[in-house]
């Protein structure tokens, strides 16, 4: 998966809706995205929640790292 394949707007909407959580790195310009228990238990499996299992983006929205697991 590349940054161009990620729908950052959809990811940010799902952050606002509580399906994806984001945490900021304390010193580096990175954020990590993970699906939440809400996504798991409702269930809400979208391309965005599936991508957000250890997704790391820099401040410009560029993909830094992606841990991917098929479900």
C-alpha cells in the first residue's frame, strides 16, 4: 500500500467517529494510527480500519511504516 492509495480524509473521519485512534510521537514528526475496540466490536471493517494496524504517517501524510495483517 502506498500513500496515494490511502484515503486520508476517510481515515480522519473515522478518527473523529472513534473507529481509529491516533497517537503522536513525543519528539518526532510522526503519528501512529490503529483501529479501536469500537471498530472491532461493532464491527466496522473498512479499507481504512484494516490499514490502521500500526500505520505510521509523517506530518505531511506520507507513509512511514505499515504493519499489515490480513483478516
